[in-house]
């Protein structure tokens, strides 16, 4: 029988609720219908008892029943049903990933409301993620619940050795997550969940396009005894869309799960390497920059089954970074390239108890961060040889560690829900050696269709090693930096009706001692400093229309719209802000999936982006003027033909060939056309 394309908006039923180490759901052991998933990539989840919320789509004739695991959303410490959560969480599902025109993680996140992706190269070679006006250092990134945030610089946070064919879904927590994940979940957190190999499969992908772009991927899943394995290998390269924008990248990823009636072990190992021309990355005065990054990850999670609701984890992340200010010829004053070796080691344990008055959770998490470098940290007496490089020695080093102790309780009274918790962060670098992160979330289901939620949380971020120590011709760090702090509040509504849904949220973040790189016009160096107080206010709204009958009644179209507005009440005066005050002021987006038949169709992402702030324009290596960031339209599309195990597709990014600038003076690619073939076989 011919394989049919998966519909986005079929009715979903769940028989088994996930309780992984990164899960927020407990086992229910019964069949529950929860309505349709939203294509808008924006799901506001907060308290509502499923028995009190009628499923408005249950009787639609075109809906079918599918059995899946419950979607995992890590927004609270204790395991929690999605319907009981009281935070703004956005989810990019596996079908959305497959139909998106994006071919990399940064491209997927670019079309999510409230997220700001600023790229210094094509296909996410160095992309920064900001959430609700936050900088790239203020967003935490997790892989299957493991904190892989880079302490050297947030520029490396999206250097994740996993290609998108391996990703099952992406969960984005909007707003501070310190009381759940610890420091550095300042403005939000992104949790990337990879696929599990419950059924054997083999996936092959080949792709080519303009600028000598090529990509190839091979992934598969199989089982041996009670162990399920998932392995993927993916590489891509291009000559670049303009001078010094070439790159090559390789990702290798393995996930193995050992499961029996008593426990589950979840092991993941990954390695990624990318080398790319970094045109004007840190200064337009020297455009011939280059960078090579190697990232490795190893983690193990243990989840016992039964009445003991315990979970524990161990992980190690290593990152090599070589940055060349001059890729080819260099002047006499240039000593050598910058070399860095960063290690992060962590361990955590959480315990949850479900009782008459709700759910209680206690946990502890230890994290150790260390760097060897030629420029970052304090000088060391005995330089250490840099493995893999000839005649290169690390001359600086730095380390820090911290312990998180957390507690939380959630309870429900009819249609009302309340969750309160606190995280205690113990770190000798803090002024008093300890910091508290309290928070409270509340929700009310005041009608069958309408829901209200609110939250109030405190958050903090430690400066990165680059903030503290980096010194170069264009940057000067500050070892006296203090952590930046903020208090955030938000409230919102969500409505779900027959065939469409609506969500909106308003929020405010009061920031203190914000860290930024600033300089005055005409100066050559960016200086790291605590940038007094910066307050952000914002508004988000989205609407999704599903089951739109256009060309094929059994394969309906869907359309999602969203809008994000941000404003800051602190201007930079004569200082030019490199990050904190360059934020998305307006972002309007549309995503549409239009099947023309059971076998072929079209998906498109459209966005209009208006950014606050500006950048310094250089001509002939001399500063000439300040210029505002231009607003621009982003239009991407994907046309696919699917038959059986085969899929042919063509993708175009920046179809309108719009010139745009997201980082000062860094060129961005114009229209880029690619074609590909994908084969997925069950074994």
C-alpha cells in the first residue's frame, strides 16, 4: 500500500505517558484524547483538568486516531501533565521539522514567535539565539534535558552535533527558567529532544544547491535485546555565497536506551566539527577571519521505574575552538591565533512525590566549568600543550563550579492551579556566595474554551569567560563583572475552538547590572561592562486555522499567524550597544502548509522583522557613520513530492532576495535554491 504523507492535525491519543529524566509527565496508564496539535509552533500550556475540558474536535469526520507518547515539556521540576503546566511553552513537532524549508537548527528556530536568531553565516555556522529580547548568552540550550550551554561564549550554544533529521521535537520555554534549570536560563530555555528507535528504520538524504552546496545524511535505528539504538551521520559544505563564507560541517550522533521492568538507562554520545570563513565576525576592519570548532558530548541518565520517582544524570561536554583573526596573511603585530579548550562536567538528581495535596519535588545539580586558553583566564605557571596543534600551548586557565538545590510544590483546586518553588544557587563567585531564585505560577480555566495563566520569577546569569577575560584589537573584557539579574512577570490567555486556536501573552523583565559590549562612536574596542538597568516589555499573539479544505478534503491545509512586539526603556546614549539594545522590535510571521494532493504540496514561512538599534558603518576600514538596522521580509518555501518511501523536494530560502543585516557589517545570503531526495525505509 502506498505510504500517505502524515497529517499535522489528526486527532492524537496517548496510551503511554513518558517519564524520562527530562519529562514532566507521570504515568497514567489509560487512553486519553487531547485534541489536535497546533501547527503554529506555539503552544501555551497551563492548568486545566482534562475531564473538565471538552474536546471540541472529537466528532469531526476527517479525524483519525493515532497513538503516540505524550509530548514532553520541561517547564517545571516535578513531573506534570501538559494540561497542568502554567508557563508559555512553544513546541516544534517532528512533522513541522520535516516540512520546514529550513535545513538547520537555527533556521527552524528563526520562524518561532519571540525568538531572535542572528546569524554570522549560512546554515547556522555561527548563529545566536535570543528569547524575548535576551542576548545569546541569556538563553540555555539542553539536549534531551542535559544542559549543554557553553561557558566560554553563548556564540557556541547552537554548535550542537545533531542534524535536524535526528530531532523529534524542540521545546522552547519562554521567560526565565532559573528555578527549574539553574543560572543562565535567564530569558528562556530550548530543549532539543532526539528520536527514539522503537521500530527499525534506515534514512538516507542527499541534497545539492547553489554556491556548490552539498549535504548528505545517513541515519538508522535498530534493537539488540532490550537495547534500542539510534545512529546518525550528517555532513554539508559550500564554497560560500560571497568571499570568505565557505564552510564544512560534520555531525555524528548516537543514542542508546536500555530498558526493562525495573529501570531505564539513556546514553547519548555526539561529536561535531565545523570550519568556516568568518567574514567580519568581530570587526569589519579585518574581514578575513576564520574559525574551527570541535564539540563532543557524553551523557548517561538513569530512571528507575515503579513507585520511586527518581531520576539522575551524569554528563561531560568538551569544546575545542580555534579563532583566526587573519585567515591568510597577517600583519607583523599579530602574534598568533586564539585557541580554547572548554570542559563542562555535571551531575544531577531529582525526586518527586505525588500526594493528596499535589506534587512535591526536590533536586540537586552540580556543574563544573573549566577552560584552557591562549587568551582567556588567568596566566598559568606551566603552559599546557594544545593537543592536535603543533607548537601551540595554553597559557591561561580558569575554573568555577556551582551547586543548585531546588524545591517545588504544585497543587490544584477545581479549575485553579498553583505552583511555587525556589532554587538555591551556591557559588563562591557570588557576592554573598549564594543566590535564591523564587518563583510562582498560577492558572485558571474559567470557561470550557478560555484559559488564563500568570507567573512571577527571579533569574540570574553569570558572565561568560569571554565577558571576563577576552582582550584583542577589537574587544576588551572585564574581570570585575558582576552577574546580571532580573525579575520577570507575565500573564496571558488561550482559547481553543472548533478548528482554530488563539493565544496571547504580555510580559515584563526588570533587568539589573546587564552585561553588554559597548563603545563610543569612533572607538576601536568593544568593552564588556555591567550596563546599568534595562527593562523589557513585550506582547505576543498567535492564531492557528486548521482543517482548511482547499484542494483535497482528506488532506486539509493549515495556516498560522503570529506577532511579537518588544520595547526597552533604556537607551544607550552616546554608547553603541553591541547586543543588549539590538533586539527584535517587531516580528510578524506566517506559516502555511498546503497539500495539493495526497502526494505533493507546499509549505512556506513568511516573516517581517524590524530590529531596534544600529551598527557602525566602515568604508575603506574607516568608521564613517551609524546606521539603523534595516527591516526586511523573509520568505522561504518548500515544495515536495512524496511516494512510498521516497520524497523529492526543492527548497528556497530568502526567495525575495532581500538584503538584510542581523549582525553589524556581516553579510547575509540572498536567494538560495536547493534540491534533494530523501528515502526512509522500515527494516
